[in-house]
């Protein structure tokens, strides 16, 4: 082991070396060689018998390296290896056999029993020091690995606790903002515990319904966090009877001010006005919204703007496509995690099956598209958050 590493290691703890040999002269030679030639910081402990070493093992005495003779007066050193290398020491305690046996079969037996290295008596002191340095260097590295592992495990535990708390807050946030249940049919498959897709729904005091499908860029918590300012703005603006255009502009302004440049939200906003008998649709960066009429025609509302949080609001069109309520049976909106999901052959789910199935009644269409989607991926983990929402206009208004 390099002198720098050894000195750094010994700053934080004592280094314990056991010398198990029934020859007092050998014990003295090794002790002097280690303390004079290697470091006076080493704490050596000499043991002259099998039973003495066994007692030290049973007492769980600290040890970082064992130099072990095989021929002890009351037993063979090789028979101590199973006990030396049990429990926490199994993978991190180096043992150097120091013996006069040079039989190749015996050497193989020692290595098979867990010995780290072997030196034959009479030994060269320089070679002994070289081997001890190498083995203590390995031990220092193992200790560092274990310390790093313990630190990492603690960090992972703390991260898990923090993520669980964040998930609790996020789930409460989702429940709080998804108020419309009747008439809204949904299928959602998240790519992680935190979804970057969210349907926000509110009714304004003057009776209009607002539904916002938001798809935040990225995945997991990083994506989910971007939704919080958008949701707060959405809730406040709807509560204050804002219209769809003003909601789009206000959320875009906040996101461009408060979120990093690489964070944005693709979205579709619906404003359903029972008094004016109109539904208005804005699409910013999501797949086409599908308006299914009572005569089973499909009209597609393409994206007319960039996603929220990218461009200054003064250059946004915030263009709304309007339909008479009497014409619309249901509206289908979905995130790109649905149509872009690939199967095992690398083929995307695509829009065709959605278009074929969406003319069914809202409830049946949602179930049919979800079944087709799951059949397409065949248990393969989804690549992105996949969301589908179908809004039955009449059912939603009648349930109020």
C-alpha cells in the first residue's frame, strides 16, 4: 500500500495486525519488520497457539490483517480460516499464510479455504513487507468501499423518504385539482411514481368548465414539479372567471419567468360554456384534439402554438377553435406518450387506432383505446407518461 494511503487511513483508526506463530523468534522478526520498516502506527498482537487465536476470534477482537502459521503446537492454522473469515470479515479480512509447507496441494488448499496470499519460511523480509503493504492497501480500499456503500445507502434512504414525502404532496395536489369526475373518462399510465401528465379541471363561479391536459417536459419528479406553478395559476384564474385566452397567456408568462429554459408544458385547454352553448379548444404542442360530433364525424384541432413556457406571450396566437355544444358529442385529448409508445419491434402505437375507435361512445372508446394500447406494448414498460381523456360534454354538464 502506498505510504500516503496508509497514513490517511491510520489517521482515522488504529491498524491491527495479528501474528499467529508458535515461534517467538518469528514473532519478534515480523513485529520489528512491520513497525520499523512499515509504520510505528501499526498495532501488532502476537499469539502463540491455535486456542489463543480462537479466543481472540470468539471475542471479536479488531483485526485488519492476519499473518498465520500453519503448524501451531495445539492445531493447524488452516483450520482457523473458516472462523476468521466468517460474518462481517468474510470478504474484507486479508490472511497471509506464513509456513514452511511448500507442497502445491497444500497451497491450493489454503487458497481454497480463503487465504489471501502465502509466503514460505524461511522468508525474505523485503518480500514479507511487500506482501503486507499490498494486503493492507487492499484492506484500506475494502474499508473505503464499505464506508462509501454505507454512505450511499443512507443517502438513498434519505432520498427515498424525501421522494415519498414529495409523492404524498403531489398526490394531494392531483386530487385537489381534478374536481370533475362525471363525464370525464380516462386512461393513464405513468412511467414513474411522479407523472409529468396531469388533467386539471375546474368550474368557474359563472358556470363555465375548464379542462387543461398538461404534459410537462421530461420525466418523474423533474417533470411533475413544473406542473405546480401552472396548476396554481389555472386554479386562481378559473376562480376569478378568466377566459381561456387569458388563462393561456397568464400561465405562459409565469412559466417563462420562473422555470428554466429547458422546462415547458405542452397543453390542451378546453373551455365549455353552457350559457353561450360553445366549447373552445386551444392546443399548444400536443397531438391533435379530436372533436367527435353527434353524427360520428371527427374534426381535428391541431397545435396552433408552441408549448407553454417557451415563447414570450406577445408572439403567441392563443388561437381558440370554437364549436357549438349542440354539435359535439365528446372530445378526445391525449399526450404524445400514448401515440408514440413503441412495441417490441420499435413500431409506435400511432394515431390511426385512436381515430378508428374514438367514434364509439366516450366510455366505450376510452376502454377500447386503452385495451389496444396495452396490447400494443404487451407488458413492455412505457417509454413516457401516457394519458388519454375523453370528455362526454352532455354528461359532464348534466351532472352539475
